[in-house]
C-alpha cells in the first residue's frame, strides 16, 4: 500500500507500507509521525480519509478526535480531491513487479 496526503499546492512524501495495515499500525506508522505533525503545522487544516478498516478503527478515531476531519463521501470518489491526485500519480507510475520496484518508483514521483 502507498499512503500520501495533499494540502493546498503540495503533497506529503509517499510512504510504502508492507503487510496488513491495522488500526494500531495506522496510528503508529502514519498518523502519529506524519499526519499529527503535519496538521499541527497547518492551523485550520481539515483531514479526510476513506473508510478503510484501519481508518475507522477506534484507535485511529481516538487519535483524530483532536483534529478537524471531513467525512468521506460514500460512493463519490469524484468529490474527493485526493482521488484525482492518486489518478495522476498512477498514470505517472511505471509498471512495478515487486514491492521493492514500487518503493523505488514512488521516490521518483
């Protein structure tokens, strides 16, 4: 899985995650080290994520209660700005045949 965030006119570093992303792992490996710091530096920022199980896990929701969040529009990917960014990034990605190839390719985006 590749995780990333967008803000105004830029994006976060893309993070390649191996294995299953549990709610606890999402908090420990993505939310706490990347999102929390990112949102604290942007007063008034709003965080949005899809409804993946790791995102809706109680531990993730507890972490995010300190930040302003926007619900994910059900079955409306065209209303979520990040979906357009993912589409563009996927078009720029070369074909990857291994996780290692993917890790190298996302560094070049």
